[in-house]
C-alpha cells in the first residue's frame, strides 16, 4: 500500500492509547481540511488524549507518531490578548 505523505507533519489526538512495541493505538489527525483516523504506532506507550505529531506514514492508514507539545504554548501568555 502506498504511503500517505499528506499526513506527515500533521498533529492529532490519540483516541486510543498506544502501547509502544506491544501494539498500536488510534489517532484522529487534522488533514486535508478535515479529520481522519489512523492506526498510530509509537516507540513508547502514549496515553489516550495525548497530542501527537505524525512522523511517518506506514501505508494502509497506519502512521508513526511521537508526543507533541506546541512550542508556541511554551511561550505562555494569552494569544487572544496579544497586540
């Protein structure tokens, strides 16, 4: 099955926790102007609800993910009050 390059670099939320090498979870990814679900593989277990970054497409609606913290969130402050 061909890889889905469009999902690489997208973020999503885990609907089902990953179990590292013991098995995949499920992630809802914002892609192509909507949201799609994929099987999500990670090197280490990740909790349900974690924000993740898609780092690879494994084809057949399967992706590799890592936990993701938006670097802009680390800046703090209220974005609505900026300016």
